[in-house]
C-alpha cells in the first residue's frame, strides 16, 4: 500500500536516496544559518533586542545542518551537491522572497521594514518546516538512528515558529500591521509554488534512484499537485494567520545542544 510512511521508509533504506534527502536538508539548514547570522549582525539599533534571538535562530539552523551531515557519516556517506531544482532556499530568494543575499553581504544596517520582511518570510517557511518535522516525528520519532535527531529538530522548528508569531505581533502593534499582512500573503503564495516545484523535482530524482514505475510515481506527483491546489484555494491562510503562541520568548533562552543527537486564529 502506497503511503507517506512507506515512501519515506523506502527513501531511508536506500543509501543513494538517503544521501540526496540529507544533502538537500543540510544545505537548506546551512543557508538558513548563514542568513540569520548576517541578519543578526545587521539588525538596526531600533531592534537590537532581536539580535540575540535571530542569532539563536541561526545557531539552531547550523546545528540542524550538522545533524543531517552526521546522519550521512554514520552510514559512511558523503554529502552530495544539491541539484539546482531541489534547492528550496535558493529558489525562494530567486523569486524575491526574504532578504536578498546581496543586501546581507553588505555591511549596512537593515531597516525596520527589512526586519518585517525577514520575520514574515521566516513565519511562512517555518510553518512548512514545522509541518514536515511533525510528520517525520509521527513516522520515525522512535527510529533507533533517526528518532532523537528528528525530535530535536522538530522542537527547534516549533520554537522558531512561535518566535515568528510573537515578534510579528509586536511589529504589528508598532504600526506595521498592513505591511505584515501583505508580505505574509505574498510570501505564502510564492512559497507554495516553490515547494510544489521542489517536491516534484525531489520525487523525480528519488524515483530514478529507486526505480519507481510510472504507476508509482504518478500518484505521488498527483498528490503533490493536489496539495498545491488545496493551498491555493485557501490552505494558504494557515501560513499567514498570527496568534500569540503558548511558547513565549521561545528563542530567549540558551540553545539546545546537539550532544546526544547523531553528531549533531487571530489575524494581523
């Protein structure tokens, strides 16, 4: 029977598909770590209280990248070059979502508007990441090799999402509500298309590696397109709503160590 769990199990059981999965994940996390690190360094004086939280966000993302690379090393595998069509973070930047890397490479302070853009982009992408990790925890939270890693990353992603909600609500209270609303919607609509395209590209490569028949690949591709259609019709609203989270100040404390892991609604 074809199910999400059986598909992921097949991917995890094959060295080459597992290598692709972890390489794509590690690359995205490393890029997120760099972006957050640069944003933390360039935060305007008016928002300096955010700098430690943004830096913590980046530290967490770096940790996740190390964890995925450690999972590869544990199986005697090396990371592979990430195919362009599967590079989620790069494709989002190319579509104008988030802060451009050219801006982040300059040593010029960001503006409050830039911080709104960053937080809105993060709120959308962290919703996706949290949902993916919740699914992996459901299927593999007790896995002897993956369980601790996916549970740790899932908890971090929940923290990141809570942080985005809380900080965006604060920015909304400071007068940026309309900008936040507009930016969240624009980001969500672009992200959905990029996620669909990347998912189709990853599944196509997995299919070639694992020798999937057309009878198996076609329903998987149809499922990805059906999710996109659902999100376009209204599912996108879950990515743009804001509510004060139960986890307050989620990134205000010390970061969780990777030791012990495999080395590594209320609308605005």
